[in-house]
C-alpha cells in the first residue's frame, strides 16, 4: 500500500530536517511537508531533502489548513494511507507502524494517536488541558475520544475522501472527530510516545490557555453560525 506522511510546519527551520530524516530512517520515503507561511527557512531546509514534495502557503493559515493541503497532495499522488505528524519533532517515527497496521490489516478507517493512554513524561497542565478539550469535543460533536487534540493520526483513502472540515486552525483536530462520528467511520485509538523538548515546549504558536479559549470559541461559532 502507498503510504504518505504529511507534516504541517510553521517556523521549524531548527528541527525540520531532523524530523524528515528520522521518518526516513524509520522506513518511510513518501513525505510531504507543508510550510504554513513561515518567516524562517523551513521551506528551503525541507526542500533540500524532499525537493518537489515541499509545498508552501504564502501566508500563515493555520495548522488545519496546512494539514489539509498535505492530505490533498497525498491523495493526488495516489496515497492509500495518509499519516499526519507535527513538524516540531514531538512524535516518534517508531510509532508510525502502530498507526498504520489497524488500517492495513484490521479494516479501520481512522487511527488516532493518543497521549493520554500513556501520559508518561507529559506535563500535568497538558493532561488537564487535554481532558478539557476532550470534554468540549464530546459535548459539541458527540464522540468521546481520549486525545481530541492529537495531530498524530492515520487515514485510509476512504476516510481522506469523506472527511470534510472547514476550520483552518487548531479546531481542525476536533472537527475530524465530528466527521468520524457523522460518517460512522471505523476508528481506533493507539497509545503514542510524545517527546517533549525545550524547543517544542517553547513554541509560541502551540496551544496555550489563550489559544485554547480561542479554539473553543471558533468551535462553538462554527455550530451556531
């Protein structure tokens, strides 16, 4: 089966090459990077390794928009399975195989990587924030999952064709949960390792309390508007 790894990236010039090479070392060559309007050299550093599989938004549109661009590119390239992973190096490429197997061998449509099934090393405030995010995702969209904000996920070709989200920013991850529920897609959660580093924890665009409230507001507004 043709597997593509999609990496949305914003100002990740310090780590993007390492992220790409670590995935390649894990045995995956089809990697797409979408630079979401970075002001640094993310695009050029990724391009030195991947050449034509690096795309760029002229302006910063948000993690959801970059992820969707990458998924659309993977579909055009004939992907059977699409894996999404963050561009800051938090996700362990060794976990990719665990995310793929339920689709490849067990007929699942979506596999959600979850930090909350094995939260070892996860800061306590992030655990609390994720539980809050899970609650509001369930309250708004009707499906309870253990890590509604995880960006480490895998989609079958069928799921990639069916899932239709409107949001461009962090609420995109929760909208995917809505689509799973809406279309009765067969899904599975698997535990993943998250590698928190000083670099990844210092990313200012990562979810904070303020960003979390903004995300919740946009989720509610998308329903009532």
